[in-house]
């Protein structure tokens, strides 16, 4: 069983930056592709960034060029650096395997971008 704890969210003005962290328990972290997901009010959860075990990355078009996903396997941690934030980036952000596993979802971290 893997447990994921997200942190680093907050309130930021448009154009600002935040760095999210996802700490994972469990010994199988390094072999899994991981992703950052987000869910805005009234919308479905969406994958915004993914990273494979070999650190190949992919991004949703809406965040490409602004967000960067990375991982530190010895620390069992995945990061999401978010720059040039926009009000439409406001959401609860979660990490999970990519593709996601239902019982891996954590509490998420709220990101609010004011205009």
C-alpha cells in the first residue's frame, strides 16, 4: 500500500509561482510513472503532468511551458514547479501513479490563483 501526501499549495497572485511536493511511502515508488492531477470546482479531475521512472515527462497543453514535473527517487518525492500561474489553474492538486490507482489518492493541496 502506498500513501501519498501532497503539500505546497496556497494563495498566489496571477503570474506567481508555487512548488508542490508529493511524498510517497512504500518501496515501489521508483518503478512507477507518477503524475500530478488537478480538480477544479464543478470539473472532472485531469492529469496535468506525468513523469516516468526514466524521467520522461509529458504535460497537458494548458500547462505546457509553465509547469515542470520532477522526481527524487531516494526521497520518494515528486515535485511540480508551477510558474506564470493563471486564475484558471485554481484547483485541488493531487499526485498519483500514472495511470492513477483509486486507493492511492491523497487529500490533495489547494492552489488558488487570484486575478
